[in-house]
């Protein structure tokens, strides 16, 4: 929980973190009363796991139970900017396909052998790693596994729907599955602390599913896992429709996405919306690209327009909708609202930063002059580029800072001002 509030949970007494021993006999089953009190700052508690907390920065990571059902966004809000429907966290598209990958993950989860085993599931952004992991987590929970998610602590926000905190005790589960998204963005030292958590040291079969965009960080992470005697494997998520896979994977995924998006638009018969002619082109190997094609096809159908067939055309179509949104905001300045950036200036702000990537302000100034910046306005490519550089600096400083986090007992809580 966050802010100046107090929460109470009931739980059984468990072993303390940092090497404590379990209480014997009936005392181990005795109910204890846990209270979290925060005067200011941040408070967070778990039952059945350790907390690793930097005294001046809060938790190194947050643990929570996996939730299959996400709050459904309002249709009006989504249609205001259709590209919002592509956000995987909203789970607007029913999961389909990836049968081979799901079978492989299930076989790894249920295989006999080492009690602790980890899989590094990697693939470029847009391949559908998060949705695949979410589906696998839901299937594992249905199969009797306790499923927990780990979110890197700096900048993480607690789910407001979890009002009772995180009770992570297995309580009769077949095993423990821990899912770590964006694992390649964690400092290895922080992952090392996670691997030492008492949550992973019980007698149950325990599986770690680590999601990443590449295998670059895997050797170092694998070395850290060897320190806790974990079995390790890596699994690359291939593009849709690759040789040996389902030849209808793209068409089936397009149809599923089209039908889900059409329901948001109120289209009664989505089957009349045809798929792009070139859906088998290499760029549509991305799940995100297929979802974009479905979204644009539905939106264009509703507007009586012709949907583009190639990925560049799909991106331009969605950006045109964004430009319309920027124009509406800019026009509202006449009503006294603080939107002073013209759409033509916003175009430059959006398109310039991706070209050079994060860089120093001097380089950003050269890039902005090269983009024929006409200013002045409320923002500029120079500011945007330099801000991207600055936004990454605090993370780097935190990850290289000396000192160790504190470990709290599994049934205790920690607050920092």
C-alpha cells in the first residue's frame, strides 16, 4: 500500500528471512496479526516471501500474485485514440496460437528433475512474449500452481486492485511459478537478490520464467542462477508462420484480433472485413504487426476508407489518427486550455527522437536543426532527445550505487520515508 494509510492482514507465522529457522509444531500454525503503518512515503508487505529493500529507494522489486483478469478499459476512451487498443496490458484481443510454445513451456514446467529451473524466453519487441507468459501463467494457475510476478522496484506502481497485499504462501499448490517480465532490463545484482528470495527455496517444484528482448544478458544471469543450483534453458520466440510452425497462424490471429476490435467499434459482422493481401510478408511475423493490421482494417471499415496493406502504411494510418488528436488539443487553446504546441511542431517532436536515439543535448541540438525545426513552441526535439537521455540516468545511478538492500522477514513489512 502507498501513502499515509494502514492495512491489516491475517497470516500464519513463517520462517524469518536471512537464515532464520521455522518455528516447531503448533507454533508454526499459529495465526499472527500483521500491521503495516506508513506515515509518509512508501509501504509494502508480503506474506510467505522475503523483502529486499534499499533504505533510501524502497523495494528492489515488488512481488504479487498473478492476475488473469485486467480491468476492462472504457470503449469511449479507447476509441478516442485507437492505438491504445494495441497495449498488451489491456488484453483486448483473445489469446490465440502459439500452441507449440505453450506445449514446450508446459513440458518444462512439469518435467521431473531439479527442483529449481529457469527459462529465458526471448524475442524482439512485438513478438507477444508478455501475452504468451500471461496465458501460460493462467494455465499454470488452473493446473494448481502458485503463480507470482516480480516487477522491478524503481518506478514500479502497486496494483490498486490488490487491497489486501500479497499472500504468497503456496498453501497446497503443486509448485511455484515466478514470472519476471523485462528481465534483461534488471541489473544482474537485483536479479541475484530475487533468486535468493525465500519464496524460491521451499520444497515444491519451482520454475522461473524470465522474459527478455534478446539473449545478451543471459550468460551473466545464468551464472547467477548457477549459484542457487538452478537448472537453466533458453527459448527463442520465433516469428509467426515460420517453417515448421502453423501455416495459418497469422490468418487465425488476424481473425481473432479483428473480431475483438470490431466488438469495441460495434461492428455487427466482422467477417466482412478482409485481411491484408500480403499477410505472409516477413514484417507480419510480429504479433504486434498482425494486431495493427486488424485494428486498421476495422477502423477503416467503420470510416468507409481503404486500409493499407503494408506495415509502413498501417503505421502512417494510425499516426494520422494521432495527428487528429493533437490537432483537437491545439484547437482547444482558443478555449483557454494550455495546449500551445501546433500539430506541425508535434510531428517533428515525435519523429525526430527515434532517429538518433538517446544522446547529449549538443547532439540533440544538431538533430533538431537538421529536422528544419521552426519553433518556438511548448517543446522541441532538443528537449525531447535530451529528456530521453536524462530519463535513463537515474536508473543507471541506482543500479551502480554501492551498498546492499535489507532483507525483511517473510511475514513482516517495510516502510521508507
